[in-house]
């Protein structure tokens, strides 16, 4: 977004009228302040953007992470992408950037850095975490019409997104996924059921697991693998 032009103040004898003169002072102050915030967010975008793409690309995101003091593989960067509703992995468009930073009330790197812990806390509420969990999978669908994600990436994503909440379940699930040979990739339905499994099933005893409840086959297989290990 273009920066507001920096004009010198008009002489006191001038009869020119500015946009802030035709509305009440309090409303004018809020409007001008809001415009300045948008301009600062836009200037921040320019700092990291690839000018030929008019987007922040992977190199720009790495520079952003460096300034935030966060590794580019940190879950908070994925959370930031969720907040922006970023559509393409590794890229932030101007509109996505503006949307996310406005919602976080962050028009400087310092403010953005301070906003990240609050964003993480926001996502710990069940409805928003469920949305974020589903988004994390969609974010990995990098090809047109792609419906599934390879097992290696799924394992990394499980560790990143679900691991902090369900460490024991996720560690064993990842171990199983790496030794099984039936599936090379997983779809969204299977991904969502991993979260349901962690929320609903007593672990590691699995006493309330019922295979008749229409669980995906991969979950049935995981439970069978677990029970074989326990016997």
C-alpha cells in the first residue's frame, strides 16, 4: 500500500480543507491514526517483500524470523500464517500480511514479537485449535488438486502441532507411521481423526477404543500395533 504523501502544513491563512477537518475531532483523530497504522504495516511488508513477486517469499520469511528471534520451523510461524489466512506455503501476500498484523495490532517488529505469545494462547481454545489443526494440513497441500500429504511431512506436522498437547500419543503414533508400510501419504480425514483419537481415547490403555465407531483403518491398525506391543 502506498505511503501517505508527506506534505508541509498549509499556511494558517489557507482555506483548504483536509479529510480530518470535515469530521468531528475525535473521529478524525481515530481515522488518521488508523491510516498511519495501515501505512506502517505496509512499510513493514516492503521491508521483507520480494518486489518482483509483490509477496514475502521464503527468503523474506527467514529474514522476518531472524528479526523476531524465532526459528522458521517454530510452530508460532505456522500460527502467524493461520492468523493471516495465508494460502500458499512459504509466502505472504500483501493482503494477508495486512489482515494478520491488523488483527494482532502489530505495526512494528517489536509489537509483532510481543503478540506471538498471545496468539499461541488464543489458539489453545478448542474451537480455534481445531481450525488451526485443520489449517496446518491444508497449508501443506502445495500442489494443485493435491489431497494427501506424505508420511514424513505428516510426522513432522504432528510433532509440531499436536506434540505439545499430547506428547505420549504423538511420539508413539509417529513411531508407528514410520514403521508401517501400508500408507505412503495421508488425507485430511485421517489427519483430523488423529486429533479426535488424542482427545477421546484413554491412553495408553486404550480401554474406551471401539473399532465399530467408524475410525479410519490406519487408526485401527495403530491400536492393534499398540496392543501387540503391550501384550
